[in-house]
């Protein structure tokens, strides 16, 4: 109780000192308060009066829009962020229309379809990533995020052990994994395992054996997509795991063939 009284006394002294300041006195006068007789209750009552006086339909829309914009700052993933941003833009556009602020209305109205397009693009990305785990290994749905590059016969796309900073998607031409002598057909990924290795090193050498072009995407862009959509990251890991299983099955088949060849040679 004594502590509460001391705190109240301190607040009163602070308030008295502030009222002696000319600038603060002007603010109080603008608020309709007497600088010589100011209490916390009077300030609170006046602020409440101002708030209630300015409650309009337009301001209510602006308030709701501001709440959704704050929500975008607290959202950790891109899909709900886009949704919250779209809703906030709609409310601010209505605010601009009701207040006659044409610039505000056009600005936020324009942001609605932009956010809708980006949201649709991101949802399609997640949907197609999910489809990749059900047999579609082409990952051609990454094309909007990739850039084109051409290669000629004899070009080396990557060497085993080199630093890796991008993933490639074959479109035309023929490419060969040198170490295992396997051709990579169009619509297949190359260099995705370097994205997952601790030191980002190439795990194989790939040579162009017929002129063609590929699409590339940097690991930085992949990380951006991954952190914006953790679900995409999960499906990407599933897809690369399937690719590793394919390589393992291929290696096991080669080992089995070699064993059969050795046994046949021993029998002869």
C-alpha cells in the first residue's frame, strides 16, 4: 500500500514537471486540457473522448486492416502471410474509398491481385511438390523460379568434388554422369545432392554429350523457397531421398551382375 502511494506520488511529480514545459503545455491546450490543472484521469478521459469521437466506419476498416498487417509481421511462413496481407489490403482499400483517398485506394487495391498471384504460385508449388512424391520426378514445376543456360557437346557441367551452388533441370540435349556412365534424360534433376551435402560439394561429374539446354536454380533460391514453405522442404527431401534410393538400387544391380559374372567365370 505504501509502495503504491509512493509510485502515485512519483507519477504526480513527473506530471507536474512535464506540465511546466511549454511544448507539453501546448499539447495539453490542443487536447482541450488546462495545463495548470492536469490529472491522469483527465488525460485518460480526454483521450477516450477523442477516440470515441473519431470512430467512423472508415476508421474501423483501417483498424482491422492494421491488425492484419501486424499479423503479417508475426507470421513465419509465406502462405498465411500472403493471406493476411491480402485481407489487410482489402480493408485499407475500403478505407481509402470511404475517405475519398484515391491514392490509398488504388495502392492497396493493386496489392490485392499481386498477393493473390503470389499466393496461387506458392500453393501450386506445394501441390506439385506433393505430386513429386507420388511418382512425378521431373520437378518441372520449378521452372518459374529458374533461369536458362545452354551447353554444347563436350562441355563439363560439373566436376566431382567441386564447390556446388546451384541445381540443374535438363530440358533438351543429352548429358552423362561420367562415374557411373549413365545418361540423364530431359526433365531430370542434376546437382540436387550438392544442396544437401554438409560442404556443398559435387558428388559426380556430368558431361554434355549432345547440344542442349538446362534450367538452373541457385541453392540460395532453394533455401528461400524452403524457409517460406516448410512443407515444400519436406517434399523436396522426400524426392531427393527417392533419387538416392534409385542410385542405390542401380549400384546393387551392378554389384549383383558383377557377382554373377565372377561366379560364371569361376565355374568355367
